[in-house]
């Protein structure tokens, strides 16, 4: 099974006019964390995924989905 | 947690990622003199060298385990020790452990042909473990900081 977690974080963040640093500040994490999640380098914990969804006012399923 | 904390954490995280492999290099090259000048006689300078190695090993191990920058504000340190950093550190420790075990097996085999003192063996294993973890952690952090 070659399923991976994909995300629309970059698209939704830019749609809301937020920089990585601004989103990091809203969520309370480092800019590096936002960067690695956006690039798919890092799979966030459920807690972080929910925090990102809350900060962007979107359901978590809009941000993250299974790819493949 | 302010924007200033995030900017400071970002700057220090980049500094740490650049610094760690360089520290590993210094740490390893320092050991060369220890083995090149190996001699049966124990001089005062040898005690100083071993003491310096021990101190540096403990400092590097603590820096790896805690993220370092101990005198920075708590909020900045928390940002520098977020989920990604903890995952990178765990991976660095995992690879460091594996490489140390492989080195241990290799030294055990070599001991048949060139017997080594226990202290030398421990010295090599600790150096290999710490240096490997430092290099891997630094490399993973640099990758995490790369944009795009």
C-alpha cells in the first residue's frame, strides 16, 4: 500500500494572505514546521493538523488528504 | 509567543543547523591526536586531554538531547524544540545508535588481531555515536529549513 499524506496547506495559506511566519504565529509553532508540512517533508501530529485547521478556519479534511 | 520569538527561533535554528556538522568535524579531528600520540606512558597532558574530551562529549550530548541555547528565553527554546525538531532528533539518535553498534561489532572483531584497551574502545564508540548523531541532526534540520 503506497498511500501518503498530501496537503493543500500552501494553497489555503496563500488564499488567506498569510505568510509562513504569520501562520506559525497563529498556530504557535516555528516557521520551519509550517515549511516542512507544506513541502510534505514532515507528517504533522493530529494535534498540529487540528491546530492548523482551526487557524485557517477550514475542516481538517480540506487541508489533509490521502494521496495514492 | 510573539513574531519576534518566531524570528529569533528561526535565526537560531538556522545557526544550529549550520553549526552542528562543523562541531562534529572539530570533535572528530580532535580525537586524531589522541590516537596518533598513543603511548604506554601516562603524562599529565593526557589527563587534561581526556578531561577535555569528556567535557566536550557531555556538552555535545546535552546540546543534542535538549536542543542547546540554554540561556535563551523559554518561548524561543520551545519553538526550537517543536515537533519537526523532535522527530529529526529521534532519527539522529536512531542512526547514531545503529552506527555505534556497527562500530562496536567491528571493534570486537578487530580486537582479535590488535587488542585494544577498554578505555580506547569506549572513546571510539562515544565519539562515533555523538559525531554521527550531530551530522544526521544537522543534515535533517538543514533539509527542514530548505524552502520549496
